[in-house]
């Protein structure tokens, strides 16, 4: 298949591209390489995919991979209504995997316009391109944040998600509604994935795993919100990617009668881990006790997340199996190598 992966320079997008290439697909990666976090990390991910960092910086220029001829990359904004349709017309994709978005709950308090531009206007542009260019299937990133302050655990896709508590969450809920509308009106398949807390090598610097590791190695305190009374469905990147790729390749194993044009799934570890237990596992790997700065809950945050992934297991035989200890160990080994830490 020929697959467009947006957000290809991002954490999950990079790993999804890697796996699709391993599976012999032709992949075009798209990213705007914005400066929400370290641009050099994004360019390093692209270099791992065989893309020259200097060539990647140029907008609208399709760059071919050097290590894998089945991969190419173009820098572009999702909301670009001139260039994105042309890309679809030129490339004739079979499937689109939309992982590009303005990420982050707390940043949405500071720069709300970025979320509307990328996550709503950009997503509409993706839907229009899929509609007009005969895309077989759109797989797109939603978020566990759509559950808001839901107290019922584990979270199920049948739960009410009408009360988001951040603009980021609201933008992701809007994506699900927009996808449903397009699937209904124009009869093409859309699958939304509500990602839970993803971590692993090449992870985002604004996520807990990265922040905690850097702080501990630098001898600085880690910020522990809600005084440590937080639980997260931490999910290792390889488990996430396996699920995403199964859906892109449409390896459906469920009852055929349940297969429909519009679907939304949770994708997580099917387990909730206490934040302090996560920190303890990291301390053990680093053989260091972290200095902890206990703080109040941040606006837009929730106390606990936990994904019920029974439907993803039923329909795609999705089985996350990476323990926190192994996942943390792999991340720390990558971090020390990438940042040349002894």
C-alpha cells in the first residue's frame, strides 16, 4: 500500500513510519516541524528514516529517503489548502494515517489558536482530501483527554465524552465528530484512536518520562503534580505501533458484522499505574533517588486514566505486553546514548 503518515517527525509518527517500512509499504511522511519542542529531535528522527535534515527544512519539497527508497518526506502544514490537495492528487494514497496535531494539554492554555489551526482546520483539510481523492481508510489520532474528568474506570469508548476540560481535548472530540460526519455523508472508512500515555525511545521532551529522566540525571528535582496522587495508563511505544499498524493494514479478526465505516477505539496498556510507582521504576533503573517537588494539580489535568481495550483486542487481536520496567529501561538506554550521558 501507499500510505501518508502525517506527524512523521513526531514521536509516534516516526515509529509508525519505521514499522510500515519494515512491512514493505511505500510511505510518504508529512510534518511541519514546528518548534513546540526541540526541532533537532524531530530532525534526528527524520534522519533515522534516511531523510537529510537540511533538505527536510524546506517547505513543499519532497525529499527521498537514502536508507529506504520506499520513504519520502515533505514539510507542510495540515491547514495548507493549496498544497495538501495537490499532494493527494500527485501521490494517490491508499490509506492516510493522521498523527499530526498540536499536542499538549497545558500549552493549550497559552496558545489556543495553534490547536484550532492544526487540530480542527487541519483535520478538516485532511477529511476533504480523503473525500476528494478516493482514500480507502483514514486512521487518525484522538486522545484519552476526551474523557475529561470522568471518574469511572476503566475508560470505555461508550462513556460520555461531552465534558472536555482542556481545549486540546475539545479539539480531539471535534475530530471524532467530524470523522463520523464524513464517514456518514461520503461513505469512506475512518478509525479514531484514543491514545493513552505513550512513552519510549525518541519520546517527546514535554512528557513525564523524558522530563523525569533528564531532571534526575541532571540532579534536579522532578515536578510531581497532584502531590503524587496520579495514575496513568502508561503504554510503551512498540505496543502502540503494533495496534496502529494492524488497523492501517486492516488486519480485522472480529465478527465481520461489527465492521463499520466509522470506529473509535481506546489504545493503551489496559492497566493503570501509580505515578510514584512509575518514578520508583525509573529510580531503580538509574540507581538514583529522585528529588521530588510535590505540586497541586495543573489545570486541564486529570487524576487517573485507564483504557479498556477489549474491543481492540476483539477486532484486531491487539495485545500490549511490555512491562513498565522493560519500557523504562529501553527509554533510559536510548536517552543516555542519544544525549551522550555517562
